[in-house]
């Protein structure tokens, strides 16, 4: 990705580490968050509670689902790829492992 794509909200891969307080790095480094930025990362460790993500030291922001709903244990599963979008306040998960699904009986 080119830097101008990152700043314009194009999807960008982040290398993540941690549990619950995830940190991420990019190359080139992110200069700042902008509403609409979309990031993808492989979850390093399954979350045990609500989470934050801090990319390149730009500040930890809550990771939520369905708008502002805090994540619960197991929403982010180790080894899974997760996409988030920055809404100007928080990172919203675009694909969660624990979203309800319909089951036929």
C-alpha cells in the first residue's frame, strides 16, 4: 500500500501483538488515525475481555462490535484475521467470531 492509500482509508495490514491491549505496527509507520481507515490483522492471542488497539503509538482506541458494543471474551480468536474500521472514535470490528448465527433445528 502507498502512504496516501493508508491516509485515504484503504485497507492496510497491521502486525499485532498482545492480549486485550493489542499493539500494532505498520510499514511505513502510520502518521495518524483518520475516520474510515480500515486495518486488518491476525489476532495474536484470544481476547479475555474488552480490547484496545494502538497502532504505531498513535493512541489506544477501543475495539468494538455493532457500533459501540464492547467486545466480550472470545470475540477475537488467536490466529483469525480481523478487519476493523476506525470511525473517528474507536475501531469497529467488521468480522467478529462471536456474532450470533442462525441455526436450524
